[in-house]
């Protein structure tokens, strides 16, 4: 068997790593949809409630009148919570606990993106020598990102689920129900938790095999044209090299 390393003979990504990347990608899609969709909670259609639905960043009303607003203005349609339409009732729409939910979900979204990018680099083996040399570190980074993301999502959905029916928030809370965007966030934190477990085991295996990976990178570097030993032979004479 030749001692040289031919093209495509380097170790490919393991099945566990591919499985983790697929689950992370699914989780990222779920978080993105949950992050953007205004359907964390909605009213039952048969109630004809003035409140229709809401998400982390948007509310939808139909001729809603806020009882503590002196001008008795009616709010209608779907608008961003930071837009001009809901400026006068923003404190009512975005209580402290909802800000905490927004923060946790945003952190989870960003960390999942980082974990997905890191896993993608491991899968495509680019840059090759860096991935082979530091694969266990990259896998550990993905594990940390997914673990923290799963924890943040858990805290977000737990806080939202526990506070969504408070009487000091939306009026007539019994007319409302948690919707599909909230369910996506719940599913995402569960999938990320499973992915974190798989990545942890994969990181341990990569750490144990780091010496072999380092030796492989050294062989690859020695075979590069610039690192080939010179073919010229030098002989030593009493007066120096000739």
C-alpha cells in the first residue's frame, strides 16, 4: 500500500455528524418559521374576538379598543410591535416576560445558525486541513451552540406558555389558544436536545482520534510541492560544501 495520501482518501464525515447536521437544519427551519410567524397564540374563530393572533414581533387585531387609552382609538390589522401603529399601547403589548421570550428565542436562532455553519464546514471538509486538525473542537462548538439554543428555546416556550393566559395581558384569555408557531418552537428545542446528545458523543470520539488526524495532516503537508525534499545531493569537504 502506498504511503502517500491520494485525493479523496481523507476521512469523510461520520454518519452521526451527518445525522446531527440534518436535525440541526430541520431545527433551524422550525425556529426561523416560529421566529417570524405571528401565530404563537390566536383566538378561536367562533368567538369573534377583537384580538386575532400574535407572534414575537407582530399583533393582529380587528377593531380593537384598548380600554385604558383615553382617545378610544380602534386598532385594526396586522402590524409590527415596533411600528408607529402600536406605539401608544406598546407597553401593554410587550410586557417584561414577553421581552424575555423574544431574547431567548433570538439567542437560540443565532446560535443555531452558528452551529449549522460549523457543521456544514465539517461535512464539506473545508478548509480540509483545518477541519481534520480541529474537527473535535468544531464538533464541540456545534454541541455547545445546539445545547444552549435548546435551553434558550425551552425557557422561551416555558415562559410564554406560563404567561400567555394572564389576565393583565390579552383580554378574554379563555378565548385564545396556543398556535402552530409556538408548537414549532417546542419541537425545535426537543430536536436540538437530541442533536446535542449525538454531537457530544461525536466530539468525544473525535477527541480520542485527534492524534491520527494530526499525523494525517502532517503527511498531507509533506506531500505538498513546496515541502518536497530537494533532489540535489551535497557532499562535505574540509573547506566547505562543493
